């Protein structure tokens, strides 16, 4: 990860991936950081990658979004050292997504990757 990247972005899910998640406790509660994932995110940032927080928080309504975004921004500032863009939308510029609920599928085949062996 030593080359700066400007074409594309990497998404990190918030709850259960970057921050511990032990059940919904309201928009304003975000769990403590998960050190291994925070370190990975910071490595990508140091290498020049654009990183976005990918989360479903604040997607139910405009009011919920208005409440959730400042909480996520404060969490980012405190635990990541910077406020990152926040989204719930994948696009063709996203090159990778870290998420505790995703199952990786081999491109154009429908075959699922085995989380243990890494094989399709």
C-alpha cells in the first residue's frame, strides 16, 4: 500500500466492523473502535486511498439522518483522527468494502467464496 491512489474508494461499515456493535441503542450510541480495523483503515488513508464510512444509520428518514451524521462525524474525529465521507450508496468507484454482514461472491460466476479457505 505504498502507492497513492486517487481513482476509487474503499468502504468501511461502521457497526460491527469499525465499531463494536452489541445491539441497537439509538442513533447517538456508537460502540468503541475495533483496533484491527481502525489500523487497516489508517493504512489505506496513509497510502492515499479515499475511504468512506458505509452505514445504514440515518437512512430511515431525513430526521434520523440529521441526528445520525453528527454522531458519526464525532466518532470519526475521536477515533480516526479525521472526519470521513459517510454514505450508504455503492457506486462503480467503490473498489472494496469491509462489512461484517457481506458474503463475497466470485465475479460473474455466482460462486461464493469460502471464508475459511478463501476458495470459491
